[in-house]
């Protein structure tokens, strides 16, 4: 059986990556492809890498155009998805790649985004405890942010196993520039970003903090607090997250390693690397994998977890398709290649 | 029906890319994976992007290990493939990613390589006139070089249609560093190549010239002469070739465009872009596509063709798998995704 | 004696580089610094690398602000400099980094730019025969374009020595993205340019052709015709030019090498590298040098010259300062460091 | 008065950068230039960016060759400098860019390096309290490591002012690949590093921790403990350090900002950026500057300081020349340009 899927925001980086994966998906037929200011253009002009879809025309992003598909992907700016979702049938699977439906606490949403909370949808990170079950059969799914995906995969096992202190988690992430989107800004010009690194959205970055704390708190069963600093790296794709947390007294390296390995032993897309091997973002380029390595810095009493994902694949479009597969009862790995592109 | 395939040279860039494609190929089961100095390591240590093959052990590259497969890929240094191929059964499909069996003229081979000629195998560039037919059912295939792939696809239509002068073709190509291989050399260190461009192997580059001239001469039906300069660009993958040739008197832009469009109208992996759109190597990253655009510089009387490929995919491993598909009677596009990874 | 200098267009890449050099110049005191839409900002916000000038305020670009300096640098869009220059005193040294005053033939200017010709100023490439003399004491100077600088330095010696055929010069250049300026365009985003190469302004690039042909024709004493293709490389700075021309019958490698070495033997900023060493753009990063190497492709009958410059230094701001030094009677190398930054 | 200087390790990145600065230094005459395996080559072959020194010949690194200069720079592997320094006259200024003489505690040295401690020399970071005085007239100077330079400049003001808790400092740094040196290793190939990020020497990185803790403890007047994770970024030069420490109760943003601004108000090479502006490594490329910005994450109770330096300039060669200037009684900024190269 084949499902039909519509993709909005198709001229952006998230939309393009969703289309790349769907075009290779054995169970999906791509229906409407929509955009905002680029409606009327062909996809070939805007996403020249999507060779087999080059002649497809971009339509306007309206409920009428999006309706009538089994699945609708929303890759829209913050605040735009709730309205459209409300006008789509309840039995349509709506997958929101934006932030609108990720947070559970309306007060937190309003504090960080300054607008009314649109509601909370099942959170599309199946590797977290209990999440895969909540995605099965779901008809509304919130795709996690790319930074939170990397941070939650990096630290959730330690909190779920009760090995880590709940306060004073410190995270520094480096992201490729596609994480900043396709809007043209002077500081994102190639001449500005090539050959350099800079902190990135130190203000805006805080928006990701409540999503990280929410997920880690769920894993820990109690509030977890976190300091997060994003940086911008001179590469188009990829996130390298360095996540550290204080280890509870009496916990040693063996217990830490066992917790992480056990958590991901059966996961198709998360790998704890063999000891001695450290992850590199290039090894997950275009794949839906996250790879991790951990060290116990006994001197500082901290576990240091390095985690890499492709921000557009596992961090956005791949996570979205993986969740879609679960919701529709398909093979969880369908359409998601298991190899990265390297070098 | 599933075919078994062995891959030698699996620790290098070409070998890694062959494995990436075969791992996604619906009709191939990967058998022996071999290397030279890295035999005994796991693939995960050397090709960490091949997540689903991470635990596979590299074996020695011997005829005994490679025998017993339907297909054997040789991704070996120049001069190493003839010996091994001779020890493999005649009905095994042997695909040589190296240079040994590409040239037809033993004298030319000996002039440029200084060793006895190993023989000529069917040339794995099915888009050239007559080549697809010669690959059907073949049991020995020579994979074209990455630079020649881009140059032949760029210019063959004009020579085949009789529109170009046979002398004084001028080609300048920019290649990503993976084209220089994985051997550690000081000039290939990241610190040396990032942020800079340089001519590359101006001496060694000439080795590609006879392969280019051979292919263009076949298309033209008469000898074609060419000047070729390769340069090294600060990117891991991709080739951008700028190929120019003098246009015969009386030939105009319309005739040129018609020749190129007609030549590739039915090709699954070669696209002449719509007028006004120029190719970028990022649009073919990881895909088996070549995309082209052409201009007629009337002032200079030259056609200028810009062609992009991924040097490791269409330029090496993808071309090899495409030829394998033809030789085995499979769908020509099997295992070869139709989308690139961008941005 | 110290001269005062004003710099317009100070928020752009050319203006920033002019300021970087002037700030280190022993004989220059920086006066007014002007911009268009960024007037009122501090330089520190726009050019954070200019630490010693961080608190300087950008003023409006008007003749009143620019007047009263010994030297005025114009780093303005095409068409904007003639008006301003006309309102500056005749004994002010006005140095135009734009295209307006480079071409000698008004008809050629009008064909390529579609506007009335503003006049021809002494051409600031002192290494060309006779040009240094015309710059001494000049009060109006046209700074060459960055591509033409590289092409003229690459080929002028061969034409001046009568060794090359005048028709069918073929040039392909790769430029860093700063050559495309600081205006925000989607195709210049870091996500788009990192990791890829593309042809660049194949239409617009032709605007450089008449400037190249003008300079080579002057060197040859007869019209020279040329085909030029610019490409965009994933680096912020630098130009690598591959320039080829047909060698006249009877001319061999020794005569070629001797011509190039003799032409630049006494030049402080142009080096013909020792045989066997090829230039890399990184070796001239931030320096005012051009380095060259040449080969004789006997097979094709062409000389191939590789030339590298920093497009913002020798290609723009360094060339401007070098010419200023000559015009003012200063040491030609003042303020221009002799070392590049590498790696 | 002119001083003569010899530079050992001249074929490496640190040695090349020392020579770049000395070549522009008004008070220094470059004497012997030495190397190990590259002795007998010209500098032009190994450091093609040093145009004015291209013909200089590399000599062997022996005490005899190095003796007889006013200043000797040692840019040698760990463990090699003590022997040579012992054979140089006591009144020669010996500046060690290696690690041998940085640590004060022999036990700590032996724990991290596994060899006998060579002694402690004055530490060449004049911006730390009391350090400038200890460098004046010194004849032996230990150049700080590049990571410690960035971390000490980032955090020392807060510890010196008593605003920060002494335990649980967390630092994550991203370094350009030149920080890993010029030795050819497979993981440092351009194909491997371009387009990706990875943790880097998580084991070896710990060697920098005691140097950081030593400097911060001196500033704090009590032991400070720290967790440090270095990562490798796809750029040739630059370090971006994200340093966080817990703020003592009652301390607010105003007190933090005042401490940092006061500490660096008179420093020629350290700038606390205006509020709202964040540092980028490109703004310090080739310059001897460090630029900083700080934020107070009240939610986590941590100050977050972003600091950027060029690892080869302020982080190595520039710091060495700055310390030399102080030791010799020269202008502290002599030979050290005040502008970076950007874009």
C-alpha cells in the first residue's frame, strides 16, 4: 500500500531534505509540493539536487492544496503551522518540523516565544523511553529541534538510569550553517562563514533550552537544568554536541558505559561507538544516524558525551520520516538509508 | 535473484563508495571485503559512515578470497588489477576502477605509464555512443577515470554531431581532494588545502589526456587533440569541468543546444539544465548524476560546457555500479539514488 | 611627510581591505571613512577585524566629506565614481577601485555596461610595460579588476616578447566568494557555497573580457582575442587563473621561461616560481604578491600559466595602494607586507 | 638597535608563523633558520608564503647553529628544547614554543608527559596579573599553549576578581587544524576534515588541563578545577573557546562585565567587544588579538565567555614575539599587526 504525502516549505532546507528522503521511500508517493514566495517556480530551480523531481511545480501553501493526502509535512516558520493543521482532517497525519507543538508547558512556550501556545503533539524522538509507543498510530507529530535531538540522545540514558546529577548540565554544540536556514543574512554569507567559527544566536539559542530540559527531565523523572551554547561551524551540515553532566557519587565508567550501550542496543539509528573511536559529523552526512562516544573525566567528576547527527536528516527530515514510518505502521527504517556520505 | 559481490581496496575512498552503493542495492549481497595493509581491521574503523557494515572484517586481497563471487570490484593502485583479474574465472564479472584496462593503444599506455599494457576492457561510460551495447553481458569492465568521465560527457555530443573542430580542445577541471586519494601527503593535509586552490598534478594530470582524447576521437570518428589542466579545490568531493572547443563555421547556438539535448534526452543520469541555470557540484553530491550547461562564446568562436559530477559516484563507484547493472541485465539505475545531498 | 587618505565604500570587502593596508602604512593617516546605508555605524560593527579602527564612525559618501584629503579611495558600485571624482579637486589623488575608468574604448564600455563612458584613467598595474611610468605623479588612477590582474600578469610577458599567437587565448579562473561582494544573495550563502564549485556569472564574467583583451593587446602591439570563464570556489579569498595561449612556431620552453623570468626579475610583487613548484592561493593570502608557474604543453602547442593572487589584496586594495605609492613618490612596497598568511 | 634572531623548527606551522612576524619586525634581523629532516631545503619550498625569505636555506638544528644570536626561538617537539637550551648562553633570550617549561609542578608534568621535568620558565602571557613584570628582562620564556591562552584570557578576570566558584569550570574549544601540526596523519587529510567536526585528542587534550588550572589557580589564589574538551573544526586557523564557570552568589551581570572590562582596558591585544557583538575567529586571523564577549546565564548560574584567537598568532608565534618585545624592552606591539585578515 502506498501513502500520499504533501510537503510544504519545499524551497527551504528542511523541505528539500524531506523531499529527498520521500523520493526514495518505497511506500510514499509525493503529492503536492508547496512554498510561499517561491510558488510558481519549478523545484529544479530551487532544489537542483532533486533530479527526479526537477519539473515539479511549487504550489501555494494552503489547506486546500495540502488536504487530500495521507501525510502532510509542515516545514514552516514558527507560528504558521497551528492554523494550517487545524484546517486539515483529524485522520491526516500532520508532521510539524517547526517548534510550535514541541513544548508541554504553555507558560514556558509563552515565555520563550511570546505567543499563545498551540498545544503539544507527540514528540518524534522514538529513542527516548516511552516515545516510540506514543508515536504508533499518532496523527499529529512534533519533530524535535536539531540541537535537542543531539542533546537528548547524548544524555538521556544517563538520566534514565539515575547516574547523573540533575543540575548543572553544560552543553556546547557546533552546527553547520544550514541549521540557520536559507534566509539571506549578511553574517551567513559564504565569505563570512568559511574559515571561521563564532557563537551563534546566543540569545536565540536559549529557545532550545526548555526543549532540552523537558526531555531530560522526562528521562530523569525530575527537573533537570542545563546551560546551552550553540556555535556556528564552517560546514553546510552536521551537529557536533559536547554534553557534560556531573556523575553521581559512586558511579564509575563501567556503569556509565553499560547504561548508554543498553539504551541503544536495539536502536537502528543510534550507535555507541567502540571505545577509542570518536564520532565525526562526516560519518553521518545524509544518513539518519546519531553516533556517540562517552568519556568519564574523573578529575572533574563529569561524563562527557560527544554526539553527532546530520542536522537536516536525523535532526529534522530523517527524524520526521522515521516518526512517520512508526505512525503509519511501516518499517521504521523505510526510506532512510543506513550509510552516510564520506569523505 | 541476488548476486554476490566482493570489493577490494575497501579502505580507500573508491572502495568505500562502492560499498556505500552496494549496501543499498536491492540485487546485491556483499561478500568479501578486502584491503592491503588494513586487512584485519573492521570496516567501522576505516569507513565509519558505513553504519550497517561496521562490524565486517577486512580480509587480504587475494584471488582466493575474491573468487566465488558473481562480481568482483577492483579498487587497487595502477598495475595491480591485471594479475588478480587473470586469476579470476572468466565468467566472473570483474570491474576495474583503476586505469589498467582503459586505453586501447598499447603504445600510448606504455608512453604514459611506463609498463606493459594489460589489455583493453569494455569502457564503462554507457552514455557514449555504442558503449551501452558493449557493456551488456560483459564480464570485464574498465571504469573510466573521474576527470575523463566529466570531459567526455561534456563534449562527446558536439563531436558526435560533427559540430566541433577536432584540434585545440582546452579543458580546465577543479576536483575535490578525494580525487587525490587517501594516501597521506603533506600537500593534502586539511591545513594546506582548506581555503586555497592550486594546480594539481600538472604532470600526472597528463595521464588523463590520452583517455579523454581516445573517447572524443571515437565520438568524432577522427583524432581529437586536447590540453587538460586539473586543479585542486577546497572541498572533499566533486568535479567542475570547464570544457571548450572551437565551433565549426556556420554552426550556431541552436544547433549546439539541440545536439546536447538530443544526446542525453533519454539518459537517466545526465541532465542538460534549462537555459539560464548553471550546474553546481553540490547538486550531484552522492548522486550518480552529471549535469551540464553550455554557452556559445561567439566572440571567441568556442562552445563552453560546464559539467559537474561527484568524482566518487558518477566518476568512480556510481559509474561502476551502473555498468555492473547493465552487464548483469539489471535495471540500470538500481542501487543508484536519483537525488543529491544539498546543501 | 604624511599624506591623508579618505576611504569610501568602507563597509564592503574592498573598502575594508584598503583600510587594513592603510592602517599599517607608515606614510598615511586615515581621514574620513564613508559608506552608504551603513553611515552612522562604527567600523567595529562592520569590519571587526580592524581592531585599531573599531571606534571610527562611518560618514556619508559625499564630495564634501571626501574633499580635503591628499588621497581618496573610491570603492563604489559601477557608475558611482565619475560623479564624485568630478567634484574632487584636480590635485587630489583619486583612486577608483571600480570599473568606470579602466577601458580605453568608449564603444566597448557602452557595449558591455550600457551607459556613457566616464573616461579613461591611468591603469594601476605597474608590472605591465610602460605602466609604472604613467602612474608616477598621476592624480587619477583606475584600479584593475581582480580577474584581469591575474590574467594580465599571467600572459603579458609572452605577448610582449612576441612568443604567442594573438587569437584563441583561453582562460579559466577560480575565485573566492569575496570577489562576488558582500551583497546578500541566496547563491552566496555559506550553506550553498561551502563544499561546492560552480561557474559564476558566465554572463557577467564577460565584462572582464574587454579589460583583459585591452591589456594583452597593448602588450602584444596588436589585437588579442580571448575566451574567459570564471568559477566560484569554496574559499573566501584568492584567485587561481589557468591561462593558456598557443605558442608561435619554433618557440620552445626555454624561450618561454626566459621571457617570463626576465619580465618579472625586478618586480617586488611578482614571482615566477622555481621549476617544479606550483602556486597555491594560500601562499598569497593577505599579501600583495602574484606567483606564477608555466608549462609548455607541446602536445597541444600551448603554454599553460598558473597564476595566483589574493583578489582583495593584489587584485584590489593592494594594487590600489601600490599604485598610490608610485603616484605619491613613496617606496612602492610601503604598507604592503611581503609575506602571506599560511596555512 | 637591531637584535638578531634564530628560528628552529622552521618547516612547521609555528616556525613559519614566527618567521612571518619577524620578517616584518622593525628591530629584528633574522639569522639562522633551522629544521630537522628538512635541513638543506630552501624556505621557499616549505613556506611558500614567506616570499621575502624564499631563498634562505634551512640548516640543522644544533646549538652551534643557534648560538650567537640575541634571541633563539625553539619550535620543537615536546622534550627537545631543554637539551638545546642548556647549551645556549645564559644571556641569550631563549623562547620555547613547546610545552617543556610551562608547568610549575614537576609531579604534574611527570604525570601528564611521563618524563622528567625540565624546569619552569617565565610564562609568556603578559595579560595575566603579574606576568608582564616577570617577562621584563627575562632570558628564558615559555610560550603558553594555544588552548590555554584562549581559556586563561577568557576566565582569569573573573577569578582574579573573586566572582567565580573555583570548582566545576567547563570549557569546550574548537580549533583549526593547524593546531594539530603539520605531521601527516590520515585523520588530518583535507578530505577527512573539510565539511565535518569531531572531538580531537580527547585523551591528548587533557595535557592542556593542568596548564589551564595552573593559570586560573594563580589568578584565583586557590586551586581551580576544570573539564576541557577540544574539538577540531574545518578551518586552517583559529580557536573559538566557550568557557563557563559558576558565578558566586550575589554576583550579577554588571559586576562581571566590569571585571572583564577593567582587566583588559589597557591591553593592546585583548578586546572585550561591545555588548551585543559576538566574536568570530575570522576577525583575528593573522592578528595578535584576542576578542571576548560574555553573557550571564542566570538560569544556570553560569558566566559564559566566548573567546577567539588565531592559534598560530596570539596562540603561539604572536604571543612569543609579544613576550620577546617585553623581554628586550621593545615596544610591546612591534612587529605585531593590529588588524586581522577578513573576510
